[in-house]
C-alpha cells in the first residue's frame, strides 16, 4: 500500500456551475441496502470518474440518476432544480444521455438509422410519415465530423464496425442531441489499445465542449488519463472524492479494494 500524494491540488472546476448534485442517496432492495447516504456531484466541463468494485453500488447510483431505480430517500438536483427522475425517458428529457456497455445500437441498421433512432426526422404527407433519409445521413456524418469522428459512410451497417467505432457513434449521438450530462458505462471494456485511446480522445473532446462526463470503469489507468476527479464507492458508501494529482494509481486501487480506508 502506498501513501497518498500530499501535494495540494487546486480544483480547476471550483467555480464551475454544478450540473448534477445527488444528496444523501439511499436505495434499499428489501432488506438489502445497496446505497447508504451517498453524495455525488458533477460540475460543467468536468470528467468525474465513478469507481468501485463489483457490487460496490456505482451501477445502482447511476440507475437512480437515470430513472431505472427510484431512490428510497435522498435528493437529485439537476441544473439547480430538484427533480424526480422516474424513468429513463425523464432522464433523457432532462438532457442525461447514457452510453451503456452494450451501447443500445442495432447491428443490422445503418449508422444514421442508429444515430437518429427514436428521434427520426420525418415529412408528413397526409397520414403517412416519410423518413428524411438523405438529410439524416448528412447530419449524422457532419455531426460526427465536427467532434473528430470520421466515418466511411453513414449507410454502413453498425454490425460491421469495431467496438471503438461503435462507442464513437454512441458518444457522438449524445453530443449531437444536446446532452447536458454524458454517462459512459465501461466504454473501454474489451477494446484494443488503439481503440481505447480513440475513445479516451472522444471523452476529452466532450469535456472540451463543456459537457460534463461521468466515466465508469474498472481500469484505473484509463481513469487516470482522462478524469479530473474521482469518486470511489465501496459497500454502498462513498469513500471520498479526490482531485487528479492527489492520489497515485495505486492509491486509487487500494481505496477501491479497501486496502486503504481514506
């Protein structure tokens, strides 16, 4: 076990507006208390890592934020107002976009169809709705290009793309539709080193646009490369939140496993 880096680190986001503020979140499933009074906050333009071992409660916390679970108690304040997030649709309406590990992309559909899935642009001709296929394909290609993602053709089937390319589509889609908060759940899982580096670049690009990002992963090295701060959860409780530079990678790993308490 190593000792924490003792140098004082200045918080570059201290004056940034708070986008999401979860206060004293508790979640019980019968007699099991999955979350026990967790506080979690993310500011504009910040990449906040959410870390913890399997079963620590990080996925439950995110599911509370995205409306999959209703908290037993606690408050969620989003953009300065207390909100009730009762469903994933409520979360999306607020501007919370989540890219899960399985990406929720349909392999047999084209890139542009996946990009606009559920938000299709249509022309009404009497009772019939016609998809604006060319317009959506062009917007998809241009929007991805704007954030540094280059695709061969918007007509290409998603199933033919690599894991890293699929992640780029999911991230680009969230940015295009005006997400106010981007949540990435294990985005680098099972990717090659080259593809992982691309996804990490996309996370940096989102941050550079002022978009706050919650980055969930088990990989301490990836967290250390792109995150501005880290919140560590263990056994349903928050161990603490630390700024980049306050801890070494080994310190983070020790806090996750419990080899180090604070």
